C-alpha cells in the first residue's frame, strides 16, 4: 500500500492511498465465496454455480462489498502510518474498483492543529483577599427585609428615592410621538396609571431626578437621555422629551428585624442567620475569584499558543455562536430589522468567539493528555441528570436535545482549568 499526504492548509490534508492489486484480489475472492454460498441461481445447487456466472449476475453487489471493506481498512492503516488524527472528513474521491488492478482513493480531511504546548504549570495570576464584612452581611439582611416588605400609600409628603410612583406619561422625539419600538418596549412611549420605582438605576434614565420632590397631582416635563448601551438600539445615545403627571405615591414598609422575622426566614437565631449569610457570601466571592483567576489562565494560554484551528470545525462553531448571539439580541428587544442590520457585526463576533473556543478546546485536550486527566461516563451521566433536573425534563429527553460529546468536553475543560488553577502561582496585585 502506498500513502501520500498533501497539505492543503494549516489543518487540512488530502490522504492519497493506492491499494495493491493483490490485496484487492484477496478481498474480492473472499466476497465472491460468500456470495456464491448464498446465491440462488436456477440450474445450480447453492454454492455450486461457476464464478464467472456469479460475478456477472452479482458484479455490482460484489464490487460494493469489496469497496466497503478495502477503503476503510486501508484508510485507517494510512492514518496510523502517517500518524494523523482527523477531526472531520470532507470528501472522498475514488477510482473504479475492479479485480486484478490497484485501487486508488483520496480522502480530504481536517486534522487537529500542530502546536507547541506552552508552559502551563505555575502560571502567574493575581492573588485577591476574600473578605466579608459586617456591613456586607447587613446589606443582605436589608435586602431580605425589602423583599418581604409591603407597599403602603403615602400622603402629605413629596416623592423620594425608593418610593413607588403612579404616573401618566408620554414621550416625544423631535416633536413626534415616540414610535417604532420593539414589542417588549412599547411602554417607553407612554402609559396611564403605571407604577414605577423611583430609583437611580432604571430603564427610564433620569426619572428619579425629574420626579424627586414632586407632589401628587403635579406635572413635570424634561428630556431623558438614554445611555449608549441601552437594550433598545434605536434609543442608544438619544434624548427623548417626557411629560409626567404624578398620581399616586407609595413607600415600602419593612418588617421588623426581630425573632419572629428570623424564624420565618428559617433560622434558629440571629447569630445563625448572620453566620450563614457570611458563609454564603464567602463561597460566592471565592467562586467569583476562581473564575477571575481561570480567566487569566485561559488568556495566558491563548496568548502563548498561536495556531490555526480546523476550518470545518470553525464553521460549525461559528454557526452555533451566531444562533446564540441572535437569540440574545431578540431577547434584548431588537426587531428583526435591527438584527438584520447587525448581521455582519454579529457574524464577525461569532467567528472570533468560535475560533477562540476551539483553540482553548485543543489546548485543554493536549494538557489533559499530558496530565492523564479524563472524564468518566458516570460523570457525564451525573452532569446530564443535574442539568435535566434544572430544566425539569426527563434525562432521556434531555440527552436527545443535547450533544453528549459537548457535555464531556465541558467536563474535561472544567477539570483541566481546576488543575491549572491549583498549579498556578499567586502574585501580589
């Protein structure tokens, strides 16, 4: 068998194989014997018909059977000989297979990239002190009380930050009513008897400063300026004129922080509640810091290892990324017209994200191989069960929708990043 490998790009190869006539004949003879034993030809007992008659009547079937045995077996032998590991087969070209002659074929495939693995143990990452103060714990308690609070009507005072205000309002831009908003955001154009929180951060920027100090029945007008990152693209960086009439006012009444409140929250004592909150905050901040350190490690590896990824995989991953980005755009309230307008920008972003994810996957795979890190089937199953439980669907249905190989890849990446985090060198900020 003769094997020739031609490079068609950083990760694309054409594997040309010529199988000797002797090997073709050996397989042909084997298949011919199998067909003869099963063939039913009038005038002959099973297994007694002459070969020339068998070949004439079953030539196409015999040819296909020989091809289906010779090509894959020879292809795998060629890959082993040339130490190639394809990640995708793109095309197969073959000459006619016939007895007494060599059989040639060429397989175009994408292979894993070749690159020098950077030093991955002892990567320097910034250390951060994890601290939870009494003030942090108190803010959580205050938040719990606020969620348990009730709104009470207020009379005899003007509106203040933190209140809930009932308003009639309308918006104009350049003298015309505000229009052409996404369906989920039409409320920005105006409303009647709407209750809105009077807070510094709101989707109506400047509402708090405009209505703070207003009395019930009072009208106020002003221009509200939308930020450059507002979810509605048509309003980004725009100033819109609003008119408001304050019709009602409510303030939040908080429950007392006493023994009854602590018991209702599920704790035996105030001390136990504060201790649990402190522990939860610490765990949350430790996890956030771990994500930060892993982000630094990933960026270091990507900067150190510069290589191209297989084009076929990049196309598939880009398609997934485009779908994900478009779905987020629609969820943020973009119209189909706005999504289309950003098509080129979205594709460029998706392509960049896809290639970066693939580069990380290949780095993770090489490190896992070097360190003997693997994912067991039971771990994949456990992850699937956990994710199915979160989605409230049976595991079998969940696995029909999710590619199990991606779950395995995600678990492997988690294991490798945990390993690299443990092996990292912490430095002072």
